[in-house]
């Protein structure tokens, strides 16, 4: 608590977030280009500022001053409001994200639930953008994003719920409070006891962020940016900002839920001077993972993506929840939890391997009628 | 047009959605347009539209001297310039009965095969982008293509439009360090192909996208007039370098890779293996090449005047059979000049291959054909 | 998953390599001697006049018709200071049309035209197409001011036993071999 006035305190904390987020977006944007450049044997941005460090700043200025183009046939209000609908939930979700034991805006008893629930809302914004743009690529991308984000939201929530079920609290087990979840990981992070949930959560987070291999809604070579195709300047920058805020959010959430946040391995007593860097490093590991996945993985097809969610991730997430329930009911030790979940993780890897390697269904081209669609072409 | 346009009535009705992929689209590799009729994500009809790049490259040479035409052949297929020049030179040599000196033949083989590697590298990079990589295979491929182009620049002076082969030989001798330079190029390119291999060949996501996609039977392939890697991927062992060895291809030991399924993945594998075989040919040619000697046929006049007659010469260009048909009436200019473009004929199978697949797959199938729009439209 | 792990391992190895980027405007790749920029004319320092006699053979053989050449009597020949009876009067090359095919260099009887092999002729962007039409002065400037130290002339001597025209002017014909 800074000062005595809770309103002043809240405002100050919000201010920190309001400054920190754009900064984080700018830094991440630069880092992503550098990392991907390195993987591709390039240098990445090098011109603006020493080693191109100011490139993202220059891009921001350019985007802010760029003309905000709206297609003539676009649905005005839907088109112009969509960026806000995308960006606001991401930022709102940050409100309850704790960075250390007492570095947050407001800690909620339902923090995990709040973050997952609020960040889901941005799907509405994407569909609005796709519909409002009056563009076929955009509508295709919007449909894809609706399908993809909703189907991956479920495994994501399931995996988080599984951890929340077995999280150690002072008075037993089970909490949605993020601070308590971290406090329960004093000696062993939950990734050890819940590897399956961790796998599911990471893959689903990748899909939620629509990054490779799940960048189907915005696929550059297919739907040319999907819902964002008609946006320019500031509004486009807002979509990008939402993307990076989500990146930070989900990376930090993974670090909190599975890697013990600021608690493991240094313990709770070392103070924020060590806890904040520790938290930052753990978040950075996942951010780097997301960057790296973008650099080296191609894109899945929409049906494969849906199949993977509904046929592999979701049943395994249910398995994880049932296994956790059994452990809770019979009060088995944590080791059993780890073994059961580990078996599930092996099954997940095996199923993924099978799905990719099994003989593909043969769809021979059929003889098609020689009629041309030229007459009804739009 | 107006009468057949879909009418919006008050009751709900389903109308076809037409998507214009191209002429300005990241995945069409130039100015190609395909009008997809989609049902959700499934392609119901595909109408390829070509001709945006038409420059009269068959008619222009009919007003050119026999040596001026070479420059236009560079511009017909801008990724396999040496191969196109070579085909044209073979046609004129056949017409005039010229004997090409030994050393010139070896120079032609080395440059032609390296050009094939460069073209396939370009294809592999662009195809990787189509499949959804974030440019990484593209960068790896271009890194090595750059090395090859440096060699071409050192030999001919140009990076794209070489204008180096002449009827009867090559324009001028290679630099003194040519052999050394070639070995350097081979080592580098081998490593680059291995990088691409590691990145794509076993990648599960890549496999999931490419295997079993649009398989073509050998009968279909022959009926549709496919050639080059498209044909060999279907299991037809037909390579003009073997079937009717032009130049000195009967002196080299190389394999002709063929596929089994005829799907997109086989086309990828065939091209990757072809690159390795081409490097093998270059190595053998470097060993056998006479150290010095004439590089131009003797007794050529300043203005070439082939005798009356007609001739068709064909070679195995990276995209397939590239043919040149010339009718001469004894003048210094051809009376008729016709080009058979390999990717034009391969592209004609696009509609049959695309229908029934997903939109995302249509992009990959188009990419797997390896079209060069300059050669398609001419 | 195995394939993806292999991919990750390979990409880590590749990321550790030295990047291949050449930061172009500040550091430039060395161009080979044969590099073909746009055609320029050479300056004969011995007689203080261009090598070009304005014979128009390059203009006739240009596939894109991008050259315009006229010839005049050489005043220095009358004074006895030069072996050239005729000398170039005007010479225009439209670089916007030129396709850098090297044919003009190969057909030239007097070794008067070469392809510029410096970066200067590669960086030819202009705001107006008209600025790409080079006159005689602009074409001679690189050679005259010594900016063209090492032009590539090999096509003349080696490959063109057949294509090389009979020497029309006997002034320099014999020296070349």
C-alpha cells in the first residue's frame, strides 16, 4: 500500500501499468526482431540508434502519425471500435497480475479466473474488426480467429483449473488467488507436479496469441493479416499492442502458475530487489520460447488446429482434472500427482507424434466439370 | 454481369463467396490471380487468371538479331537464366550445325546446374513462406543463393540477366579462380541445403501440412502435360538430361530422384534431392573440365544467318521442359520464335489440384508448382 | 515432436553463427571486375579526346535502341594531333531503357565503350526519368576523372573471333591483339 488513501494508491499503481505496458511493447518488438533476425542469420534492425535500439520507437512514431484509413464501405462504428475492444481486455487483465507479493494493482481472490475470463473478450474485437472491414480476407480471418481462440480457450482454462485445484494454501488445497498459488510453490514449482497441464497451457497460450504455428487468423500468406488487413496507423498499432500485452500477460501467468513466480527457488524473504528480476527472467524464458516458435515453425491448417484442440488437448486436460480430483479425494501425496500427470504428458507427446506421422488421408483430385465461374464472379 | 450478380433478398440465402487471391497477394509469387470460390474454408472452384506480366517476349525476338535474342531469354525465366539461354543456344546451334568447344560445354554445364540449385533454393524459401514459416527458410535459402550469385557475377558480370551463353559457346572465358570459387560455392550450398533440411524435412507441422496434399497419379501427370520435378514427384522417371542427353550430360553420373505419392511433400523432397545431385554434377564437371582451350566455335560470322528451316530444342530447366522453337527463313532474324514454358504447362493443372482442398492448402499447392510468372505470361 | 526438437537444435546452432548481413550503404560488397553496370565511354588521355568515333555500331546492335550517336570530322586530325579522322559529336544513352546486355561493348571496334564496374553506376536512382538520359559529357566523366580505374575489356580480345567486325578505322585496330 502506497500512502493511506486507497484511491490514490490505486491510481498510482495504474499509472505504473499505463507507462510500463507501452514501454514493454516497444522493447519486446525490438527484441523479437533481433531474436528472429539472429535465428535467420541476419542482424535485425541496426540503423536507428545504437544497434537499432530506437527502431521500435521510430516505428511507433511512424504509426502514430500515419493516416488512419477507413475503407469507404466499412461499417464505421464496428470498424473504429474494434481496436479498443481488443486492447482494453488485455490491459484490464493486467490489473490483477502480481509481479511480486505486493506489486500489483489489486489482488483478487479470483485472480486467475479474472485474467482468463477478461482476456477472452478480445475475440469479440477480432470478429468486429473482421466484420467491420468489409473485406473477404478479413471476414475469413475473423471466422478463423473466433473458431481458434474459443476452442483453445477451453484447454487453457482447464489446465489452469487443474493447477488451481491442487494448489497448496495455508488452509488446505485449491485457490484461484495468484499470490497464494505462488506462495504454495515455495520448494517445488507446479511444473514438476503438473507437466501435462504445463504442456497444455503453453500450447494453448501459443494459440491464444495467434503466433506460429497457430497464426492461422492472421496468416500472412493466406489471408494477408486477417482481421487487421484494412487497418493502418494508430488502430493497427493498437492491435499490435494488444498482441504484445497478451504475450507478456500469458508469459507472466505461465511463470506464476507453473514456475513458482517470484517464490521459487529463492524463497519469499529475499525482497523485491531480487524477486522482480527473477520474475522477469522467468517471463523472458517464455517470451523467448514464443519468439523462437515463431521463427522456426510453419503454420497448421485450420482443421488440424481444431482437431488438435478437441481431440488431443481437451481430453488430456480432462484427464488431468480427473487425476487431480482423485489425488484430492484420496489425499495421495504430490508424487502421485507428478506420476499421473507425467504419464499424461508422455501420452500427449505420443499423440502429437502420431497425428503428424500417420498416413495422411488421400484426397485425389477429382475430374471437375468444365464450367467456369466466370459469369458470377464478383 | 449485372443480371447474374447475386441479388440480396430479404430472406436468408446462401451465396458463393469468391476470393480474389492476387494479383496483389503475398503468396502468388508475382502477378498471378486465382479466383477461389469458397464454401467456408473449402475451395469449390478455382479460376486461374494469367497475363498480367505479358511483355511479348516471344514476338519481340522476331525483330532481333540472333545474338540479341539471348537477352530476352534471360527475361523469360528470371530464375533459370542460364538454362533458358542454353536452350535457345542449342536451338540455334542445331539450326546452324555448330560444334561447341569442349571447355564451353563444361562451363555451360557448371553454370546451368548451379543455376538449377539457385532456382530450387529460391523455390524452397518461397515455399517455406507459403507453408507459414516466418521467413526463416527464405533467409537460409537466400543466404546460399547469394553465394551462387556472387559466382555468377564474377563470371558474367551480372546478377540476374547474365547474357553469357552464345550460339557456339560462351561469351568470354571464366576467371582464373573459377574452379576454386566453385568449390567454395559447393561447400557453402551443401551446408545451406542441410540447414533447410533440418528446418523443414522432419518438422511435424510441415509434415502435417504437406503430406498427402493434392496427390497426382502418374497417368494424370502425363495427361496434364506436367514436366520437371512436378512430374518426377509423381513417380515418372523422366528427365531430359537422361532421356535425351543434350550437351554433355551423358558423361556424368547422377541420380534422378522420383517421388512415390505425387503429393506436395514429394515435390519438396524431389527438389531438395535434385539440388544435391546438381552439386554432384558440378563436382564431376569441375574434375573433367579441360584447363584451357577455345570457348567459342570457329568461323562464325559477325551476323548469324542460319539456313532456312525449323528447329525445336528442349532442355531440363529447374521447372521442367523448357523448349524453344525457331523457324528461320535464312535471314538474320528468326521468322517465328516460340517458347514452351514449363511452369505455364504445370500451372494448367492448378484447378484440378486445388478443388476440394482448403484455402490454406490452395496456397501451398500453388507454391509447390514453382511458377515463374514471367515464364507463364511471357 | 522429434522433428521439431531437431529443428530447434538446428536453429540454435544456426543462430550462433555469424550473421551474413552486409549493411549496404555504409559497407559495400566489393564488385568483381566484370561487374556490369551501365555503359560508359572511355577517354583517350594520349590524345585528349574520346576513343569513340561515333561509328554507330553500338547503336545499331542495341536490342532496346537506347543509344543515339552522331559523328563529326575530327578537328584535331586536321591539325595532326590525332589519328582519328572522325570523332563522336553527340552521344545519348537512355539508362532507363538500357538492359545492360553488354552487346555494345562487344561490338565496339575501338574499345571505346565499357560497362561501368563501380558502385557509382549501380546506384542510379533518380527522381525523374529524363535524368537518366546521359549525354556525352556525362558518359565520359567517369573515365575522364579517373573514377573508372579498372574496366573489363576482355570480350574484345578473346571470345569473338567471329563476331568481331573488320576494323573500319585502322587507327587502333592493330594495337589490341
